């Protein structure tokens, strides 16, 4: 088993690290305050091949692996902003079209993603049903070559930005179907964006679908594939979120090291205290364990391993709590300073808080893993 990254992957890490340092870190406080990403960020991501990086080259992508994407998202997560969602969504959502879509669908939507012109979204979660596909209330009625979609979707990331959304609705046969929906279609509207605790820039809003007409050719996958497409995307999203948590946790560890070396306690650096060194060691061990579990899940997806979705759930079950613990230890090392906005750890603390609930809760992922083990 080879744990070494290739020269190309090391270069990718360096490139995205520089991008984060130059484009994300300087704007992090304002992004956090406004809860909105800079309007030109998507285009800048596309210029360094972060948008659609895992898509086929014939559609403008780089043909990169899931592991490559994980390495990039880890570096973006280091900023403690929601920018990683933008890089993640411009890869995992169009990948569903690349995987399950027709040639015409790929030609119509994938190139603009790679050029950084449109924001992909997912419309699944609903106010009353949460993420239960059997309880979906959004309906899709077939009528003269179109599907007429009606319903309301909750927590749609970038739902108010221009682009397309993969919308999940029940057809007349009570079957969960996936539809590629243009956000500028008549009857599509988005409400105000939610004010979130942290990770500014996620830009999540409710979306209203009032007799939205979707051409029949925009149905994604076969009639029985809707739920399978959803599960494929969610599993991929778990790996991506775990990667972002690695970046947040690495930033927290780096902040703790820097603070403990500069903070003077009884005429010597705090880093010289045995309990502080013990805390730093615990942080490092948890981070490295989470890192390799996440990398492994991405590797198994790239290899087409039959259990990659299970491993994606397992990665989240460990990586998210590990990252939260690393950030909390760093905050404690900072003492009272960690409770002020003068230090980055405060932003990291809020940024990692949502990871246990967003992209399927930890409890559901534990259920997924345990059910697979029992079977």
C-alpha cells in the first residue's frame, strides 16, 4: 500500500494552498460577516481548474480523481470559510450528470460549469420531510413533453445563484425522479439566504417551484434511478465534507502551534508546558487518522470499489468529530483569546460546528455503517 502522493498531487496541493492564501484568506472575515462569497470567486476557481476538475476533458474538465478533489478541498477548507462548498458543488453535482446523464445533457451543462459560469445546486431537502425520499411532497406531473414541478425545497446551497439544480420530485407513480432544472425558469424563485453560525459563504436558501416546466429531455437517469443518483451524490458529498474538515482541523492545529510558541507563561513559551504538548500530540494523531480514512474513501471511489459509499459514511463518522475535537482543543490552548474574533480559531470553531448536521447527520451515517455491518 503506497501512502505517497504523486508529484502532480503535491503540485496540486501547493497550487490550491497558494490560491487559498491569496484569494480566500484576505477576504475571509468579510465573507464570514456577509455570509456571501465574492461574485468573482467562481471564475477565479475555474481559472485554476478547480471548477469541474473531476469532469471529463472533452467537456472542459481536468479528468482528475476524487482523491485529487479531496486534496484541493482540504486546502480550501483551511480558510475556515464556505468557499469549499463552491468547489465541491462544481464537482460532485455535475459529476452526477457525467455519470448518469445523456450526451446532450453533458454537452449542455458541463462545459459552463468548468468555465465557472454557472452555480450547480441540489434541490432535495424539504421543510416537513427533511431528507426522507419516501416522504417527498414536491410533485412532477407529465404534460405534453414537459414535467410540471410544484413544491418547496429547504436549505438549497447557491439556490439563489444563476445556474441549474438537480431537483428531486415524485412523479405520478410515486417514484422519486431527478430533473435538471434551470434556475431562471418561470416559476422558480428563491427566498432570503439563511444566516448561519459559521462557514460564511454557504449561501443556503429556500427555493419555491410554482408550475416550473422541465423538458422531458432534462430527466436525469431512468425512472427507477432517482434515489440511486441521490445516494451517489450524498456519498460523494460526505467525502468532500470530510476533506474540508481536514483543512479546518489543520488550520486549528497550526494556530495552536503558533500561539503556544508565542504565548509566554512564567517566562517561557506555553509550548514548553507538558500538558500543552500532550494536547498538540492528541490533535495531530486525530487529524492524521481522519486524513487517511478520508483519503482511503476517495481512493476506493476512484477504484470503483463496491463499498465506497459505506467507507464515505465511515469517513464522516470519524473525520467530523475528530475535526471538531481538534478545533476545540486549539480553542482551549488559546484560552480567553480563543473566544475573541481577533484570532482565527474563533472562525474555525464556528465553521466546523455545522459539519455534524449538514450533508446528512452523524447519527444517520452511524446507522448506515452499522446496518452494512449487520448485513
